[in-house]
C-alpha cells in the first residue's frame, strides 16, 4: 500500500511553535516512508475561520520547506462528500433537541477531553414539542463488544476506549448546521486514501470516534501517531487562546531545529540550511519510526 499522510490545520490563526511540531512530524513521517504528504485546510467550522489565515499557513509551510504533494483541499468546498457519508450512516443516526446547557446540567460525568458525556436524552425519540437541533450517532451500548475501540498508536502505544462510557452518542451535524469535525475528517481521509495520520496528542481522544465511523462506513482505518503537544509555562497547550505567537518566517531553520528537539530528534551537527535540516531530520525519524 502506498503511503499517504496529511497535515490538516484549522485556519483560526497563523502557525505557531505548537502547530509546527505537528506539521513537521507529519511531514517527516511521509518523507521517511517515501510517501505523499498532502495538506488539507480544515475550515468546515466556517464561523471560526480567520480571513487570510489559510493562505498564511500555506505560505509559512513553504517558507519552512514543506510543500504539499498535489492540490491543497479545503473542507468548506467538500460538503457534498459529508452529505453522502451522513446518508450512509442514516440507520445509526437520530435527531437531538438538547441544548448544551441541558446536557451540562444532566450531571453525567465528563469525557476525558472535558466535554459532557451525552446522557441519551433523545435516543428513543424527541420529547413532545421539541425540534431537532443536532444529529447524533448512536454508539453501541456499554455491554456491546462493538463499543470497545482499540488501536495501537505508533507513539502512545496500545489505546482502548469504550465509547458508551467516554463520550456517548456524539454529534455528526451541529445545531448551527455545520458538519461536525469527526464526520468531516473521516470522510476526507477515506476520500484522499490517507494511510497514516500523524497529529498532536490533543486529538487522541477523537480517534476512537473516528475509528467507529470508519467501521460503520466500511472504509480503511489509517495508522495513527499522536505526538506530545507543546505547552506554555503554565502547562497549557500552546494555542492562539493561550498566547502563542506566529512563527518567524525569516528564521525557519532555527524554529525547525527546536521543533525537532521537542519531538526527541537529535540531529547532531547544527544544520545550516533547510535542505541540510530535512536530510538529517528525515534520516533520524526514519530510524525511529519506519518499520
């Protein structure tokens, strides 16, 4: 099977040190496997997209020596693909009339990512007078073996999660009419024949839901590798919300060397150019992660 990897940023702001680590890991894995590296702009949540951010991300990647193999894809232009996937899932989907406040007030325990676990209020039909707000996927019951999702992460090791315990029935189409991330990313990965997903560990909790969707849609499950996230001095994930600053595009090698160190890659002699950096980093990554 030919290797296809991807970097899929959301255009909510410029690339920063944290997103550079994720981009670099995905790029090095593709190059070490002599595969294709594609870029997908995940702007399906159009309300959060910052004008000009996507183009800035693309230009920054180029300045740092990372060029996509093939045309860049934009989620906001692929809605028919998500509609088709949703239609195939229809036997497992139901309408939900609950508000976020109602779900939070249900006092069900929290999921590992901090979200409220859906209590199943609308599982057996909407209450009289309620209108659909969102559409949810019905996950298998707690005692059903199908509820248990297991996979081997190439960085984190064996992972197991019971969807009924960890998230409950999850949203595929949101109350604001936008397609949910989980559905869009699974449809995109299948359509683009992605074989390997390399991304930040902040998305590790999404993986079981995505594998469940892949199984229902009868599409291949990629191999996963989740790299540690970069945190600030307070231990918070580095992001626009926690004060992350944009990368200095005039000094790419320095930033790339720091990103490589955060991935545990020791390059030896300091590289003097982008090409020297790539040659050294791909070789080190390959020794560690290529089977």
